[in-house]
C-alpha cells in the first residue's frame, strides 16, 4: 500500500515533552496542511483553510482551537494530559458531550446514492455532483457539525490516497468550529482478502492482505501476530485511522458460530497470548515515533471485543439477529469466556499496559446477572460497571456494538439489536446504557436521543451527580482515546 498524501489528524491536544528557551519558528506547507516547527517545542499541524489561529506566549506558539484569543489549558501542550482533558471536558456543553458519545454508522468513500450509508454531495448523488471521492458527504458534514460527532467508522475506500485526502479534509473541517476537537477515524478489520459481512466491510482493498484472526492463530506465534499489528498500525495511520475495532478476543467455544473465524480460536491461553501481542503491535510506538509511555505517531488504539466474551451463542446462532440473542455458559464457562480480556487485553507486555477501548456485544448473557436481569450486555450495569469497571478496573472507553438502541422489526432482519429492552423507547434505551456505565453508542449519528437520556438522568439523579456521570465519559473520550498522543501527523509506512 502506498499513500501519496500524508493523513492529517489536526490534533487539538498534540503534546510533545520538553520546553526550552530561544524558540524559533518555521511554517512549512505540506499540501493540504501546514507544519509549524518550533525549536524546543512540538511541531503543530494545522489546516490553513480551517480558520484556526496561532497564539504566541512565553516564546512558544499554540493553536487557538476555540478562537477566543487566549490560551486555554486544553490548548497548552506544556500541561499534563489529565489537566488538558479535564479543562476541555469542563468547557463542553451537553450537546457537545452527547456528540462525543456518538460513533458513526459505516462510512463508505464515496457515499452510495441509496441503501445503507447513502448520502448526497451538495444535495446531489455523487455521480451527478461533480464531487471528488475524498470530499465530505452531506451526511458527514451534518453529523460532524450539527451533532458534534467525532468518532467515524470508515469502511470501503477506492484507494489509500483518497482515504488520506478525505481524512485531511475531515480534520480541517472539524478544526474550523466549536472547540476544534479532531475526529477519531476507525476501522473494522480490513487486512483480510475480501469483505463478506458488515463487520469486515472494508477488507480486501488497497492495503496489505493477511489471513483472518483464526489463520493468524494457526501460526501459534505471538511474535508474528505482534509484527502484523505493527505493520497494520502504520498502514492505518497512513489512511488517517487511529482506532482499530479489533481484536476479537472472544473465546470461540461454539464452532457453529459465524464469527468463529474472526477469533483466535477456542483455547483461552492462546487467545489471551495472541490478543496481547496483537494489541501491543497496534498500540506501541518505538524510537523516534514514540511520544510517551509507548504511545506515538505509529500507535493505533485497539478496541478489544466483545466484552465479556461473545463466543458461546446458543446453538451457534449469531446475536446480530433476533433468533441468536442468547449467550449460554454450560459448565460455568462465563469466567473462562472473559480470559481473552482478563488475561490478555488487560495485561499487555508493552508500555501502553491495556487496550485503550472495549466493545460490548449484543448478547444477553443468560442467567449471569445476580439481579435476575436478562438484557443485552450494553444495558447491563452488572456486566459493564460491576465487572468491567469495578472488578477489573478498566477505565478506558466502553462502546456498544452497532445499532443496539434501534428497533428490531423481525426475527431475521438486520436492523436494531435492542435485546431485552424491546419495550423501551429509543431515548430510554440510551439512558439504560448510560446508567450501565457505557461511554459511546455504536452506529448512532444523532445526538437527539442522547440529550433526551441526559434529561432523564438529571431528573432521576439531580444535576450535580448526572453532570459528574456524563463528564466522566467525556474525560475518558478525550484522555483515554489519546487525542494528545495520537492525533498528530501520521507517517507513511
């Protein structure tokens, strides 16, 4: 794969360690964006078309991302990650926090004229619009600006160059309004030879091609899997992608399950070892590419899935569909099913320590919740807070799988997957997910039901307690997703 244009993630929180006196500046044009190089300080990437201004203070320059003419803490790269994330989270409105909780539906470049993911370009289908494949669609402009969405799932792209230019356009657009928060582009696994389902829809394109996860597992080699992760991460960064919706560390105990080939197999130890290697490969930057604690310019956040383990579907049926909603655990297999996380993704050998994100699944973990509730795992306080947050001390981003809040129309239809809460309204489902402890809603571009859920929280818990709850998710979203470490300039592999 070759990307002839570097991808720009115009990092609102780009930070490099070390400040010295006697700063000199050099502003270098790099095509779609500029690099401001300063001796003793970080190199800042910015778009000359976004309207962002540069401030000078104490002999250094900073990006005035909210365009208020002063240096806010979150704009000051000399401060700690925690200080900056906390300052920005405190400035955000409810509508902006709701936007940070959204994770887009699948985005294809260019957008199709009809069907799933359809959009227009300046009101016309792509073929009639005169637009480029790298231009933002009308739907993308709407969810970025009106809904404040900043997590975008990218699927099919014509080639690497289009993907990189589109990513630059996307980041320049985001830099131009609000608090200048950059987008976090992500991908389902895309290194397989062909796409055969919605969960690998971007596979088989302009990128190196590898076996499925099960094929990698057949090597019994953590070293090879880690090397794959390192190569894949560099390619993702060249495409403008900073989060991998992988690996799938489910223990595949049911061989009839259609997702079996996306796992590392049925042996918990092998799954833990290979999952650990995969995440270390994706997340760890070394040498000149490292910024701090293993994170840097070659790092891609891994979203390990599917908590607490999705490989025990009843009869091998798949919980993407109504007829496969239940996970069952014979012989007390629930704890074993979690070992891809508890002994793998949460215990990395590398300096990033644990997977940056976790995705819950659609399953109803039948009979597991001590309260007697049988609801989809995203709706379960026991699964998300009691186990993941409290017992296993995970403080990263937790995201639902896609479309768990939407209505399901038929037993075999591929639409909403609101298992166990079918009788609730869409805003009520969002509220139950927030109460469970989840941070993001996969496949939702619309902030409306999230804001409705906020009002329910204020009514039940009071303003102070609910503000704390939603700001906690905003803090994780800004800090744990490593904006300040990841969203700088990608380098070509």
